[in-house]
């Protein structure tokens, strides 16, 4: 089966945007619940959340100081924020629309309903039940993944989609860990205080990791939390798991054998995987957690641009002098 | 809800005759609809609209930046065409497309019809759809026009007339298929009882026909559908047809001419394309052959096409034959090439470049519909009986200034079909666009077509861009239930 570069690109981004919307919804929801438990520090928990998304400059320009209302507005509905849930779902749908004949009708219809749900919510003035709304978004994302897995060939296009989703998820998990860890670190001095497990629990909940962590490690321990979110190979939101899965999809796309590579994207992904395979918590803390997370994020970004160069922006000698560029109106 | 009290108001109604009795084949439908529980029809109408919205069966509206997608309004009362009427339409449409294809081939090659004085040379050359780069082209099997959607109307006399030939990129067939799907879901029992001819095999027939066009020697042809992109008003249809045929949907940026062949950019490098079902206008296909400023096109495409290394459906240049001025000559064109009288007539047409016709038109503007020959979609029209004196004066000026660009036709009392309006039925005017596939083994007419309906009370404009909607069109089988219904109604039921 042949696959158009444009279609591969749309599959990849469609999945990245859905994943991004889900992550933002979970960040907001976890933060919201945490602030309900500790009312006095509520106001200063929203700015760090904005920082997680990397859009703090735009936020400052549009809203100034962060509070609960404007942070939720910005992260969930703001059309000017390209990474708001609304913008992500809209972009996902636009991508799906451009490959509607390639994906299954079930995928399209589910995503279209998802978009209509978002669109209706965006028109409402106030949200009485924010929790239900964010749960709906997470559910819609999970439903989409399930429908995709059970209605579409697990061929090249499906693998491009999963590659996109895994890179996005790895990126988001490193970000939430990076931002939250250093805010929460001071509280390590008074471990055992009543808020301690609430704060660290919220970090785990931001990655849907609370229950799975508890089963594996029991007690809340900041180092163990880092190990779990970064290096676990079976928890689906752990960075290591994401990169393992991304690598499987990459090999399926290129046809390369395990441990080999065919192009720069595959090579970089393989290097990152090897690093995570053999990383230990001690080494990471010796190097500095922030530095390590920063390096991982940079690698994920570089893999993303290599995927673009290798698969989406095919460079060929044209019969005509100039290569036509797709107009992205 | 019942049909009792439904008034045909003196118009030809597709479902009821002048006395208010069901027409042949329609009685079963009416009986079943009348038998539904109170408010059941409204409930099903609402459910079908929600289904269309969730399925994303929408079209884009250009002049509205808030809501850029709308569902094409759909009415759940089907239009019924009995088998005997359909048989005549089918023969007439095949005859017409055969003659028009001969005309296009002739115009770009020998030009016999011009030399024999049947159609004036300047009229052909000045047609908006005439393409100089097509002169001398010899498309595979001599077929230029592979896919056609002809607009028919039924007038007050009960006769069908051809209103317009759409020979470039006719759209709407996806709505025919989706409307049918919705109707089968909404009224499975009614549908089953009525014995309706199927339309679902259209995509298979389209694919078969496109594959036949592949250049000589190509064993497993790569067929693609070419769309201008997601912002095109018919994007849903492009993507739907590609999906139903199982072929790639491409945009201009996906295609490139490489070493004398048309290729597409894939994740594994370049792949050759053999047949392109293009849903993009001639002007935007190849900036080297047509409009140089086109951003959508593939430079060098026409060279490859001329050498027979890629097939295009429809061929470029077919628009010369659906020009509204050329339209006036179609009866003569049929006679010239086939030696036959037209089976379906043209709407009587006054050509403003003929002195007698122009005089008549200018004297009778209040009774006529005046159309600019280069406009479509219901734009550039004057509907005489609904016009103001100022509008008529303006059109009179325009006609005198540029007679070549105007035709006029009598205002037709288009036939009507009941539509659901809140809690009762009202008659609305309709047209009918059947679809014709023209392959090397002859033409095929899809039994059905798009029935477009003017949803505004009294309106004659059915175009979706001007507030029109659509209905499913049920062409009945010659035998079975419909035949039984025929005899029943003759028995005076």
C-alpha cells in the first residue's frame, strides 16, 4: 500500500493534537481538584500549569496574572492559544477532514462529535461542572484511540498516528514532571505534612498515574515517582514506555530490523530509546533531573523535526524548476 | 400527520395528480406515511438531520466566516419516478451525452459542424469553456465527458426538459448516495414495500470506468481523485468518492511531473499516477497550459496528458458544450450527429444575439427568466415575474450591451413535491439531476439522481448556495410492488 506524505503528516498530527487536548484536560482537572483541597495556596498553583504548556508569554499578553478562571479559559477555550483544548480538537478535526477517505468512518464520526461537543461547550458562558467536562474530553480521546485501533488497518498510517501520539505524550509527561517537581521539592523538607501527599498525588493524577503507582510502590516517594513516570516500561504514560512504543511503530514504517536504522529520524529515536533503556535514577539525579528532562524534551523535538524531513517533506528533483508548495490556507 | 388537506395549488405535483389522488407508484408511500403514529415523521426528520451533522455531511459556505460548514438541508419525503417515465429519461440522457461528446470532439478537431454552418464559429470560440490548448487533443476512446450531471425540470405540462448540461465537474452524487442511506435507515419498511432501484453501486461503476481509461499496457492502474482541498465547497464529495472507491485523494501539492510522468509524493518516494478523476477546474490544473497564476496546479500535466501517459476525467475543455449559448443549439447538435430528434427537449430558449429573439426578450422581460451564459449556481439571473422595474431596466441595458452573454427562457412552473413544514406538508418546487457515466462500452445512467428542492415557499431557485435542499429520488422497478401499484391506481383506488 502506498501512502501519500500529506496523508502520513495528517495522521501524525491528528493523533498528536488529540493527545495534546487530553493532556491539557488532565492537567487542568488534576490542578483544579488539588486547589480545592488546599484553598490558601490555590492562587499560585495556576501559573505553573500555564508554564507546563510553554505558552506563558501568550498568556501574559492576553490575561496578565493567572487565576483559576482565566487559566481554565486560556487552556481550554482560548482560540488565540494554538494549544488550547479547543484549538487542538479543531486542528485534529481539520487534519481528519483532509484524510477522511483514509481513516474509517467510525473514526471520523467520533472525532466530529467530539468537535461538536467542544464547540457547544465553548459557546457557554459558565461551567457548572468542570470535572465532568474534562472527563468527557479524556473519554473522547480514549474512545478515539479505541475506535482507531479496532476499525483501521494497523498499517503504515496507523503507525504514523501512534508515533505522533507517543512523541506527544512523552513530551507532555516530561514537561509536567519538570515543572511540578521543582515546585513540590521544598515540601520534601516537611514530608509527612498533611498537604504533602495531596501535592504529590496531584502530580501523579496529572499523568493518570496515581493508581498504578500505588500498586507498584505504595508510599508516596518523590524519587520513586520520578522513576515511575520516567523509566517505567509498562505504564502507558511513562516516557520510557512511549519511546519503546514509538520505536516499534517506526520500525513498522521503515521495515528496519530491531537495533538498526534506515534514516535520521529512526536513528535519533533509537538513541533516545537506548539511553532510556540503560538509564538509572542515580545517574539522572547526578546529572540533575531538570537537565535530564530538558535533554529528553530536546531529543523528542528533534525526532519530531526529523520525522518531518524524512517522511513528509519529500525532496525530489522536479521536472519544473520550482517545486510546488502545498498552500496551507 | 396526514397528507389530508395537502394542496397542489394548480402546480404539477410529483406525488399527487390534479384531483389530489396519488400518482401511479406513490400510493404505497402515502399509505405508509399516513399510517405512522402522530409526530413520528417529525421525529424521524429531526433524527436524520442529526445523523447528517454527526456524519459531517456538510458543504462549505464561502461568504459566512462564523459557521463555514452547513448541512445540506434534507427533506424526508422522497420523490418518486415510475419505471416507465424513467425509461424515457434514461434513453434521452444517453442520446444527449452521445451527441454532446461528438460535438466536443468535433469542435477541437475537424470542426465539421461549424463548417456545415450548424453552429456559428464565433459562438463556439467565445464560449467561456472553450480551451485553446485542447485543440487537436484525442482523448482515449474518443471520450471527453466521462461523468455528467444533467439538470432536468418538469414543467406544468408534465413534460421533462433539460435545463442545463453540467459537463465539467458536476457535483452532488455523494448526496444521492448518503440520502439513500439515511432513507433506508429511517424508513426501512416503506422503502422495502416500494421496490426502489438501487444506487449504491455507483462508486464501483465509477471506478471500473476510470480504470478502463488507464494508458495502454498499465496492468494495475493507479486511480486518484484530485480535490482542490478541504476548503472547496464540494470537499465532502471528493473525499467520499475516494473513500468509496478505495483510491487516494490527492491535492495539487501531492502531484508532480517527473521524467515525463505524473507522480505523487509518498512516504516511500514517488509513485506513478495513471488516471486522475479531477474535481478541479480546467484553469487550475496546469499553470503552464492554462492559468499561469494557479497555485493549485501541476506544471507540465497537460504535456503528459497529450502524450497519453496519464488519463484525465473529464477531459479538459468539455465546458465548451455546457455553455448556455451552445445549449440553444443542442437540438440541432443531436440531429446533426445522430440523425435523431431529441428525446428530452430543451427548455424553449431565446438567444439574445439573434435579432428577433432579442427583440422578443426585451419586450417580455417581465415574463422570462434571463440568464448570463457564463454564470452558474443561480447567480447572474433575472426572474422576470419576481423582478422590479429597476432590475428589468438594468438587465435590458446589459442585454443590449452584450447580447452574446444572455439567453432567456419562459418562466417554468416547476413541478412540486410535498415537504415537511413543521406539522404539515406543503408543496415546494424541485428539479432533478441524474448522473451519467460514459465509458467505452456506452453510457450508464444512475437510476435516481439528486432532487433539489427550493425550500422557501414559492421560490424557484433550488441551488444549495441559495437556500435549496435535497430529497431522495426513488426510481421504481418495472415489476413487483410498483407494477402492482400501477394497476391498482388505474383501477380507481
